[in-house]
């Protein structure tokens, strides 16, 4: 009996150590135990932005991937490990629905990004098929493209062979003739270029309204969106040197990480703040 009890104790200790390793791996990928279902991972990020060996590639790929992921929901964090040949990019959203939207949009684990595609997975998802990357696809060479021939050492620095050109006597005679002087045409009056047409200002998002029978959360969200809309309307009245500072304070005020007690309300209002990105870009505040 003592031997069986010792084996059970060692098995429980091994299981606890394995669970700790999984938890540490989840944190290293950018997630945490409380919001593990908000994390997704991206492989083949070098297809989106080639040049993974560049020292500044990690910061550049963050800038390239973040606006693509924002269409699925607010992004809280993007982490790109450095020093790896094929780095795995970790993205943490503000809510699990955004991470699920990415996996639903991906066809069999492949997400189209511009003219290329990347593999995505949700390591701690409830769906087993989403927890790992699909096998990488073979990328065939384009039609008509052959592999580059390797030159021998005596061929690398050989002088180029110029093709033999046959001289046509008629062409040589035409070259020796004096150029014909044509009568000068009357100069055309200068044309007036039309003024540059600036694109019209995009509409500014309108806040939602809560009905009388709406829930307490919906009423608080409507009040928050109304406050944001009022602040955005007054934003352009500020000097340009202060506009970015005011915009940053609005975003920090409603960021989900700054409102842990009201995460659901802050997330919805923060999405309304992000909906102003197109309107802000028109005024140079992207």
C-alpha cells in the first residue's frame, strides 16, 4: 500500500508541474489565466512583411498587423519575439468574441491578409480544432519560373558575349542624311489646371440611444458614447498642438485595462472611440 501511495503522489506532482508549465507558456505568449481565450497566435508573419532578419522587423510587423486585427475587435497587446527565424506573433484582444471572430474568418486555419495568407490558432480555445496551427501549404513556383542556374567559378567573371549585329546599308544611309526641319507650329495657350478636389469629410459616428426599458449596462454605455461624441465634436476646436493630447486622454479614459471593474461597458465605449479612426484620419489625427 505504501508503494501505491507513493506512485499516486508522484503522479499528482507530475500533473501539477505540467499544469504550471502550460500556465507559464500561456503567459509567455501574451495571455493570462483569466483572459486566456482572448489570445490568438499567428505563424508565417514573414509573408505579410518580408525581412524577418532585419533588426527593426518586430516593430514594423506590429504596425502592419495591428490595423488588420482591429477589424475583429479592440486589440490590447501585440507581441513579436526577436531573434527567431520563424517568429510566432501573439495578439491579445479585449474580449474573447474578437478572438473567436478571427478563427471563424480563417478558412481551415488560414487567414487571408492582402495578397498573402497566414496561419492562425487559439491555443487555449474550447474548440480542439482551433488549438494548433494547420500544416503549412506548399507554395509552388509560378508558371514559367525556373531555378537560377549556379555558375562555375570561371563563368562568374567572364566577359559578356555580345551578339553579332548585321549592319543594314539602308539604315546607315538614313542616319547620314541631314535632319529635316519642320515648320514650327503655333504654340498652344497654356491650360489652366483645375483645382485639386479634396475628399469630402467622412461622417462622424453617432452615439447609441437607450430606450426606457433598456438594461442598466445599455444606459451606461449610451451615456459613455454621448460623452465621447461631445468630446470628439469639441476636439477640432482645440489648437492642433493639443488635439493629440486630448485624443489620448479620451482613449485612456475608456480603455478596458483602465476600467477593470466595468470591463464590459468600457469595451463597448472603447469600440465607439475606435469607430472614429476614419473621421480622425481625415483631420490628420490617425
